[in-house]
């Protein structure tokens, strides 16, 4: 399944229609902008007729207390973005491999779940400044379909909406706000409930690099156990001068309460075609 998805993405990247002319591309192409890294969403929308591939090469997390330890990691998280209108883009994504190991530190018992991740679909509509510059607002609806491995798939279709906002603060500083509302499956698999999250990030453009910090809070109203997670995140993005339509990114997150992973780390790449 993953191989077929990847081949399809690359094929679409090769045949997707290009802008009408080289001069139009030069004059009208929006600044390169990726959703990666960080937990917030970008307000920028891909130009019509363009494709962008974003890959989480590796992401890992650890959460530990006196009773238990959870180690999780994933590799090959692929998202393809397609500009389908003047201010509209479509996204499709999947994670090639996920693995989570739960260790009961008291009993010394381990449980491992692994497999291919679920299918992710999204549509983003630019509302104000789809180029993501100045004061920019977008609306994105998304859904996750339970197509992954038996051990890691969701119990049903999950969906949500986010309204990403970006604000130019001047002097190469930027502010991002991302409020989310999700409908997710209950832990017991019998129904669904609401979950909410909010990410605030500040970043600074330093030439080839963008450095930033983010605070993220999430509330999950599961009927069995309600949880609140929070983290303080650091990001670094390198866009080399010789590859202006690409980036290599790094993220390092620190949990702020007992319900959150103690530490998370990720590295990825993005490329616009």
C-alpha cells in the first residue's frame, strides 16, 4: 500500500500541470512555505498547479513515570499537497511505519503495537492572504480514515477543523496561532468525543534559517479518562540558497505535565515542484 501511494504521489508530481509561463511562475509564485515542523498549521496555500511533498523522516517520543514507560517512533510520514484552485489546496498523507512500546515497570511486562499509519485527507482554503504573508488566515478541514495496521489504526473515521492565523510582527519576526477542534474515537471504541488544542508559535527569519519556539496545549474529553497535554517546542528550518523551494527541518519538544511525552524529536524535509 505504501509503495503504491508513494509511486502515485511521484507520478502526480511529474504530470501535474505547470503554470502558464516561466514569467508567470517567477512573478506569481508564493513564498515557499511548509506545514512542517511544529504542531501548528500554516496559513499559506500552495499555488494552483503546483505540488509539494513533505516527509517526516523520523519522529520519536518517550514518556516515563514510576509505573510505566511509553516509547514511540515513526518513519516515512509522507504528505502530498496539491494546489487545486487560486486559494485552495488538497492534502493526502500516510505514515509508512509506526511503533509504540508500552512497558509496565512494576510487573516488567511489555506490549508492542506497530504497523502502517492511517490515511490523512485535508482541504485548506485561504481566507486572507493565501501567500501566508502579512496578516494571513485560512480554514482547513481534515479527516483520518482507519486504513492502517490492525494494531495502530483508529477505531473509526476521525475529523477536525483548524483556523491557522499568521501575523507579521516586523523585523523578520512572525507569530502563528492554530486553534483546533477534533472529533475522535472513544478509548473503548464505543463512540466519539470532542478534543481541542491550541498552538502558539513565534519565529525569526535569519537568512537561510528560521528559528522558532512554540507552546501547545491539548484537551481530550474521552469519557473514560479526560487528559490535558502541553509542551514547549523548539524548531529549526534550513532552506539552502541553492534549493529555494525546499527545506530540512528539526523539532525538539518538552512535555510540560505528566500526561505529555517527556521529550519528542523529529527531522524531516519538504520540496515544492
